[in-house]
């Protein structure tokens, strides 16, 4: 499992290696072929809070990461350990260990979550309240998050399949390769099939899954 100290994320707008996958409402979905070998969704809110949630396959690990940034949060201190509490809708509060990092002069909170079903929380609730070290710092709307994180999962499946193809063909593992006839819908699913080895793919509802983090039917 990767540690927070091993990661050095920057706000997505500063990631030169990020490639746009598409837009869903106010959300933007990207692929990251360098830092995390995964896909993520980001959104900037009116109060300047910047939220990024993504999947990572860094160093063979598989996990979810979350970053929160706001230039107004000047009370944050670089390298400080933080306690992050997230409350999705009326569900129980989720407590996470986090760390403050600074990129481009902007302080941000980074948390690593080893539950892959953490993305489900964004798809089941409309709001997210954020408490940092005992103080409420933001309440964020999650409209269109269901669709946005469905795209993140589809993007991750495509990246995983692309990596496997590249091992045989020596091609770019992160290039989008159409698996069907082109469609006008920019978010049309490339394929209804997923790789059996993809840890981020949702298992079919009709079959059993050994993934402890898989979303229950």
C-alpha cells in the first residue's frame, strides 16, 4: 500500500502529463499516465475549493486518492499530518488520515483510501461535508457525480486493457483505442466487456465477486 509521503500530487491544472478523457457537468475526467497510472475526476467550486478523486495503480498498488485544495486555506502547514472527516449526505462520517502538501504555492490535503468502493460514496449522495482537524471547511455539491465516476471506472478499464495490449504490441498503453464503431456520444462506453484482472471494474450484478470492495447488488 502506498504511503502519503510517497506521493507528490499537483493540482490537476498543473499536471502536464494529464490527458483529458471528457466532461460530465462541472466534472472533468482525466487519465494520468505518469504519477498514478490511473484515471480521476476533478471539480472546482465557487468558493475556490478544488476536489480531485482518482484511482491509482502506482507501484502495483491499487487504491483511491483524494485531494482538496483552496488558496484561502493559509492555515495549512506543509508536511503536517491532518485528520480529515468526510460526511456524505446523512451517512456516517468517514475518518481519514491525511497530509498537507504544497504545489505551485497552493496548500492541499492528500488522503489515500485503500477501499476501492470509496468511489461509490460519491455516486450515492448529493453533498459532501468536509471537516479538517475539527473545523468544518467546506460543503460541496456532488451533482452529476454518479455519471462522472462511472466515466472514471470506464476510463480505468480502458487504461488497464491498453497496458496489457502494449506489453505485446509495444504501443502507447494509454492511448484511447476504439473497440467499436465511433459514436457521437463522447462518453459512450468503449466496450461492455472488462478485463478480468482489472481491480477497478464493477463485477456483473448476476455473478459473484471475490472483490471485498465491490459494490453489492
